[in-house]
C-alpha cells in the first residue's frame, strides 16, 4: 500500500477543522436565533398563572409547549392550547388552595418574532384570550406551517386573506366564540368578506370556521371549497349562511369524510348531490330550516356512520327510511322534524347503531313487538350496540315490548310524552348499564316492585311521573342505585313516606308530588343529601310542622322548595332564612299560621315567594323589600293587615304581585306605577284599600296584562292614564309563554284566579291568554272612560257595581278580543251601541241594572245573549226582552206599507202599462199596414165582408131551425 504524503494529511486536517468549526458556529447561531424569537414572543404575552414558567435557560427544546427537530434544534411546533378552556362541554378549571378557580388563559399581543422560526410547522394557540385584537397578518408569511389552530382565542375582525399563502397547510381552525349581541341572538367576532383566497390552500385537509360570520360570502362558499381536492373535514357550524345549499357544477369532494353545516339558515331541500360523495362518514345539518323529504339514498351511503338532521322541517316515512341498509350507521339523530308512520321491525338490522333519536316527530302506532337482527348481527340480543334511544314526544301507543329489556348496552332510554299503555316489563331490571330512564307523561300503569330495579345499579336519573304506577316495595328495601334525579309525581307511593329514601345520598332533584303521601315529614328527610337542589312534595296530604332546626345547615344547595297543596300546620320557621340559595319557595294552600318571618330576606337569590291560601296574619314584613331578585310575590288569601310597606318599591324586577283576599288597608301606593315597569299581574282584589285611584298608579305599567282592584273601597274617576297600559293595547299572539325562563324558577307554575263570566277560573299554563281589567265593586264614579276602547288586547273587562255614568262609546267595537264584558249595576244611560254586534269573541255580557234606553240592537253577535244581560233597565225594549218598544206596531204598519209598495205597487203599474201598449199596437198596427198599399186594403175588407155575410147567414139559418122546432 502506498504511503500518503504528509503534506496532504496536513491539508486535510486543516480543511476538516475549518468545516467543523464553521458548522458548529452556524448551528449555535441558529439556536440563539430560535431562542431569541421565543423570548420575544413570550415578552408580549400576559401569563397570570405562570404557564410559561419553564421558559428560561438555554435549552428551549424542553420548554413547556415547544417541540424541536432532532439534531438541529429548530423549533417545529408550539402548542400553547389552554388546558382548561371554559366551554359548555368541558369541565370547569381546577381550584387553588383558596377554592378559587384557576384560569389558564394567555393574553396580550402576539409578537411577529414568530416569523423567525422558519421551520415552524405546528402552531396551536387555541382557547386563550387575545381579546379585541385581529388575527396577525404575519401568520400568512409562515409558509412552512402544516397545522394552525387559532380557535376560540377572542380574535376580532376579518380573517386575513394572506392565509391563502400557506400552501402547505393541512389543518386550519379559526373558529370563534359567541359574543352577546342583543335580545335577538348572538353575533360573531370574526368574519370573511371574500373567500376566494381559500382556493390556494391546495393541501388543506381540515377546515373549521365555526361561529365565523360568512353571510357576506353568499353562495360561493361551496364552489370555492369544492376546489380543495384533499379536503377531508369541513366544519361550518353557525356561520350565518342562509338561503339554499348550492349544488356545485362538478362534485370534486372525492375525499370528503365529514361535513358540518349545522345551526345556519339554510331553507332549501336536502342537497342530494351529497348522495354522490361515497366517502362521507359524518353529515351534520342540524338546526337549519331544511324542507322536503329526507332522501332515501342516505341509507345507502356505504361509509356513513353519523347523520344529524335534528331541528329541521324534513318529512318522510320512518318506515321507508329505516328499511334501507344503513350498513355502518352508528349515530342517527332525526329529532324535531316531521316524520310520520310507525317504526319497522327492520330496525333490528342496524348492528352498529349506538345512538338513535326520533323524538319530537309525528310517529304513530306501537313499537314493533319483535325486531329483526339477531342473525344479521351475529348476536343473541337485538341492536347489540345501542346505548341511547330517544322516542319522546311522539304519538306512540301500545305496550312496551319485551325486546327493550334485551338491550344490554342501553344507557339512556327516553319514551316520555307518548300514549304508551300497560306495565313496565319485569326484565327491564336486567339493564345493568342503564343510568337514565324517562317514561314520564304516558298512560302506563301497574305495580312497580323490586324486580324492576334489581340490577339497575348504574341508574342515576329516573323519571316516571304522570303515569298511574303504584310502588310496592318492602319497608327495609335498599335500592341498588344511587339516584341524582328522582321524579315520581302522580305515582301512588303513600300513605307512608318512602323509607328507602335516606339511602339516596347523592340526590339532587326530588319530585314526589301528588303521590298519595299522607304522613308527616320525617325528621331524617332534611338530612337526606347535602346535594339536594329541588324538593317538590306538592299536592299530597302531608301533615305536621316545618322543622324549627337549622335546615339550611343540611341543605346548603337547595334552590327550589315546594310543599304547596298539603295540610301542613304551624308557623314558617325563622330558619328558612338560612336557605340562602333558595330561588323558589312555594308553601301555598296549606294551613300555616303566624306571621311571615322577617329572616326570609336572607334568601337573597329568591325569585318566587308563594305563601298564598294559608292563614298567615300580621303585617307584610318590611324586610321583603331586600329581595331585589324577586319576580313573583303571592301573599293572597291570608289574613294580612296593615298597609303595603314602602320597602316593596325596591323590588324593581317584580313581574307578579298578588295580595288579594287579605285585610290590607290604606291607599294603594302611587309608587307601584313608577317602580314596577316589568309588572305583568297586579292583583289587590278583596281588601280594604280606599282613596282615589291615582293617575300615577297606571302611568308606567307598560307590561301589565292583569289589573284587578275589585272589591275594595276605591273612589273617584277612572284615570285617563289607563290608556298607557301599553301591553293591553296590542292584540296579542295567543301563544303560551312562561314568565320565567332562567334559573330553577322555570319549574314554578305561575297561576292566577280570575273571576269572569260569573265563574271562578284558575289560569296556569294559559296565563298569557289573560288580558284583564277588573275594577268592580268599588265606589268609582265619573263617565265611562273612552280611552279604554284603545286597549285592543283586552279579553276581560269588569266595571260592575260602581257609580259610573255616561254612555258606552261606539268605539267599543275596537275591543275585538273581548270575551267578557260586565258593566252591570252602574248609572250608564243612552242607547246600547249597535257596533257591539261586531264583537264576535264576546261570550259573556252583562249590562243589567243601569239606565239604558231605546231598542236593544239585537242583531249579529248580540242576538246570542239572553234577556238576563239587559234586565233592570226600565227604558230598554225589544228582543230579547218581553217589553215591546212603543213604536213597534207603527213600525210594523209602515213596514207592511213599504213592502206592499215594493212588492205590489210597481207590479200593477207595469201591468196596466203593458195592456195599454198592447191595445194600441193591436189597433194602430193593421191601420198603418193597410194604409201603405191599396190592394191589401181592398183584399182585407173583401175578406171581412165575406166573413160578416157568412156569420149573418149562419145566424138566420139557426133562427129558422129553432122556430120550426117550437111549432
């Protein structure tokens, strides 16, 4: 082997050393550049919880959220996603040692130093709080990015179009948060005006723009996205898209697997071009306004696993739809549409089905007694993977089939609000995975024993109310479950309080209303569960007293407490004030005595206080004025006395004030009209209020629907400010609404007693139908207020038993919604307006005992009332009264004359005129004809002569013959 010269080795040594040193220097420079870029980025951020506390030292590849390329030290990923985002479907953040929640949001500004990270491929800043700043423009210069997640960061403004420069991008998510806009909904912080820039994202596989305003894009979104050949997932939930879903000129979605365009305003048919996209695995078009039939071809998409069409107006036969193959379907949600028909037995062939929701449709018939599928699915039980079945709010009938007991993986079963009959199958107790069972509001019956529950160890939610079940378990029964919600209203549980209830240590919601329980409330009841939030024991025959012990100590989370409609006696304990979380107290319709405890003001969250229909006495405590969240106050039908305390004017959120049927006195305070702008119902009926009805009382009650001041000692005129009751000036939509939609108070059923049509009516769910004024049985005077006829929404009006004078104005016909009108026992005079005949909704009318005169306008709708509506008006006459009007006979004669004039006179004149004309024509006609031509005249008279001669000859022959016979 030849020896290498020494000088060559020396040259190679120096060359390799130079290269090595330069390479090290180059790498070291890159490391320092990457580190400086990260430090600059951190300096712009606000990090209140020190999430970036590890960002120090030189080894940045070990900093939290940083990923580097092996060997080079280049930063390739930054993941600073908030680990505890505040979202509805994500748990609340953890708490520190002081019990305060730790929010891990980063905020501040995003430094453009990130551009220096030239090898950065992955950037996730999602669920942080970069509030009120736009998405940085420089993101469009980071051309090596493959993954970019800026979702729920609080960015505002237009999405920068230079993001289209990121041709390597495969994952893009800039979904926005909701921002409260106004009473009509939410607006989005982010928007796009022109979507054309997305056509440059040729590598894009995942696009999420949820809650981004795309309304300015129009219908071009589908054509633009159709040009992304690699797109696999498309998420456009609540993007303010509307109109029809356009059909692309050529379907290029060859890789599309997931499409989500839910919660938009599409009002077209289902886009049938999707049936040609065989790669689809998931379709979500829920909460739109889709119309027409659901295409049967959906059931033939070979890869479809998830279909959500919830909340549309789609039609179709469920029987036809479920007979398709649906080979891989796992999730099927057709809730709140217009499907009809019965569920076919072929549903058992859905071997992979895990979730099925057909609730809120028009399904009829019974559930199939037997379903197919045990052979198809190679399983001993039908629907072997079904975990959730919702069929509530339909019109299903018949019995519960036994195959329901064989759904061994069933976790949630909702069959409520149907017309199902019969008993619950005994084997339902075998569903060991079941944790939510809802059978409420059906026609089910039978006896529930321990057998129906014996394996339901995972059951947490049980709703079987509004049926006819009877619970029959042993007194020492210990249920296998630990319930959170127990709703057994209208089930026969009593007479004893259920002894097994103390075993339910995690109970949050308890409803045993109308359960035939007639015992006293046991002492252990108040210590069942510290988690209790709702307790509803109304409409039983519960006896005994409320406890005097500190119940707030055992029930710190209680929001709703109802014992209404029982036989509870004694006083309301002062310890009620220790239930500081209470929002609703309903002790109405019991036998409670004593005074209202002043400690109730400690229930600072209280929204409803109903103590009506008891025997409470004393004065209304001033401390009630501290309940500033109170919306509904019912103290009616008690024995309360004194004046309305001025402290109540602090209750500015009040919707309902019912103090009727007490012994309250004094003048009705004028501040009611200036303070309670939201008041819907004001009922002060049957007290001892006196004084004038002040104009200011009615000046600001613009939301008032019901005003009842009847059976008091009010005097003076009815104020003209009555016309300022603006809510009564609208002919209201007759839809049913709830006064309360927030908090636990939605469980409270507002109710009101209305005396009308001579009847006592209780309104609950149809309370919105009531628009009423009742000022009857007072000492009111003055003329009938004409302005009252501008209250177009009035349904009930009662001014009876006062001293009101004047006439009923013709404009009363404007009260087209009026159902009951009582003006009896006043001093009204004049004629009854004929315009009242147009009040087609009027079902009750009482004008008796006044000074009306003249003839009753017994026409139109007025002809439906009997004489009792008009009696004791001595100057009234005509039907339906037996008293005839004085000029009634004259009117009849005049009427007969007019009828003769009409029916006969003109006919006779025409008769005689026709005879005269006929006679003239008969004489003059032949004359003018014969005068025109001489030959006709001669011929005519020759003919006449011959006839005359022949008649004379016949006469002579006849006379001669008769003479011969006489001889």
